[in-house]
C-alpha cells in the first residue's frame, strides 16, 4: 500500500500545481475582462473572454473533484479499506488500482453500475 500512497500523493501534488496554474489563468482572464468593453454581446472579444472564463472554471471544478477523490482514497488507505470494493466488499484488482488509484469499486461492480 506504500506504492498506492506514493502514487496518490504524487497525483495530489500534480493536481494542486494544476489548480494553482488555473487560478492564475482565471485571475488573468478576469483582469482582461476588466480592461475589455463591458458589452459582451456586441464586443467580439467579449464572447472569447466569457468562454475562457467558463472554460477555466470548468477545469478548476474538475481538478477539485479529482482532489476530493484522491483525498477519499488516502482516507481509505488510512482506514485500511483501500483496495476493497465499496459495493461488494471484494478486493479491487491490482491492475485496476494501478490504472485508476482512486477506484472505489471492482471492475464487475463498476460495469454493472455503468
């Protein structure tokens, strides 16, 4: 489980770096929108700025969701339940955990749910 902890911790650090970068990007977009024409509807750049702001917001939310999943997996590690399916209680295959370290379900239960 030390390998899983190392992998999850590395993924968490990477996600935090991406989140910091996106936060900087968002601040840049907001600053650009302050300098732009306030009339988004008639300003050709207004739609682009609104789209960029929306895009950065969506990416930020995805990373926050990923961080929550990583933190939950780290919590399962601490509780001793990491690697056990939350639906059936059976072990999650090592290959699945390697591919998706935050997996909560075994492949059988994940397939049944999807």
